[in-house]
């Protein structure tokens, strides 16, 4: 998961820390 993709890390960290699920359609380029 720690592949250097800040977008993915942010989404995963948000889920782990806040329990928030990324909106449907969230795309990390």
C-alpha cells in the first residue's frame, strides 16, 4: 500500500484514522 502514491495513502489513512470511505469514483492517477 505504501507505494509512494500519496493519493492512495491519503485515502487509506483517511479510512484507517477516520473511518471515512473514499467517495465512489475516487480515482488515483
